[in-house]
C-alpha cells in the first residue's frame, strides 16, 4: 500500500511528495527543496524511515518544481524522469531562477524520458504516466490506479487550473488534457496538485469554475 508524505517547499510554496510502500522503496516527485533546512527535512525523512529512493519524477520542469533535483541526485545517484517536451525548461533553469532572484544548483538533465501510457515501477507499486500538456508542453500526471490518487503538478488545482501564459502554455490544450486524461478517472480519485490542497475528481468536475460549466 502506497503512503504519501508531502512538504511545502521554496518561496513558491510548491508541493514536494515522497511515495513509498512496505518494501521501503520510494520515489521523490517534484523535488522543490531550495535551502539547507528544506534539504535536511527531505533527507532526514528518507533516512529515518530507512527508505531507498529509486527515481526523481518531474511532473513538469518549471523552476519551482526542480530546485532540489541537483541535491537529491548528488545524494542518492538516482535517475531523473520527465517528458522530453519539457527539456527546454530544464536547459533554461538557471535563467528562470535568476529572474526570480534565486540561487539554484543547476538541475541535471533527465536520464529517462517517458510518454503517455508508460509505467513507473518501484517496490510493489506501479504509477501510470499520463501526458497532460497545457501548463507546459511536457506536463505529466502520475496515476496510482490501485490506490486511487493522481499527482498532477500544476495542471489542475482545487478550484482552479494551471497558468497558461508561460512559454509553451495553451489554455485550450490544458482544458482538453484535464477532461480527457484526468476526468476519465473515477470520481473518488484524490488529486494532489503542485500547489495548495488536495481535492477529488468529482469535486473539480462539479465545482471548478473553469471546467464545471464548460
């Protein structure tokens, strides 16, 4: 059974996740740790729970979601997984950080690229990859079918949707992604976004002002 640990990291208040199961293998999703305290929080949890990291999974590669990649990879020597269409965002990571007045270790390029329908396996767990562009060209969601939850990055929020005014964003593409790739999940699926509180597919389908009356 998958367990989820969540932190709110960096000045953008980004959600970083660790998923792990009874085997103690884990994945880190959107490593947003940006200072020594945040890095120590993340690493201490892994060590105190005797976890073995297998991957960094990137829902997308905007700077607030990849700030901690370099530190995590340096510590655990694990592959970084992303969709290839977000590679330009990683290549511009330093410029993005400087634009916000931040000093960030340059995140390594992904070691592994995934596409829609791929699976990420660790321990006894399987995550389905769904390509959900619109917020960024390479945005992906990780779906835990058996545990009935989805980690969706900045595609869908509680009561809102991701920005589409950043390079590579597109409103119509985002709406289509949500309806086809996320709203095809059952109503009871929990949605864990990249910022803010969790929600459910049913709640967003019925009440999200960008989607419920569209």
